[in-house]
C-alpha cells in the first residue's frame, strides 16, 4: 500500500481539473481544484451498508461550505461515491472557479470531476487487489 500522494488531471472542453489523493492508513484525503484554485467546500464521508440493500455499500457525508461558494454539492457527491467505492473514510476539499460560466461549462466541469473520481477508484481498487 503506497502512502505517497498521487496527482490526477483531466482537461476536456477547455476546463482543466486537478486532484491530489493522499492515503492516510485506510482513509483518503482528496483535494480537487480547477480554474482559480481555492478552498470552497469540504466534505467528509464514511462508508456504510446501503439502506436499500445491506449487501451493498453506500455512504453518508457532512459538508462545510464557505459563504458564496457552490462546491458543496459536488464535494458531497464525490466524497460519498469514493467512500462507498473504496469502503473508507474520505475527506474532499474542493475549490473550482471560472468567471461567467454557462450551464454547459458547469456540466463539463462536473463531468471532468467525475472522470477524475473514476480514475481514483480504478487505481485504488487495482491496488487493493494486489495487496
């Protein structure tokens, strides 16, 4: 199990999104940023059995968001998905900002963030199989 931080990046539709993953024992700290990097929201999630199907994993999250920032929902969804997929506690720090975004730009940014999340899950899942 590697505890070295790992960098992830994608750029689709003109929006570069970056992520830094730090494993802390069995837990994960993830920073996600793009455009004017900053801290807009923090979400922390923990895996748990799904309420609909206890055989599957789900997650619950808590979120803190700075006034005027809109990363809270994205940070929450990413933390929950990572926690459920990796069966771990996950903290996500998100700060993404571009001026004058159109709805299509927001959609592309969210798509890029989820692509990074998928890369993280694939790499971590592959690493757990090798351990």
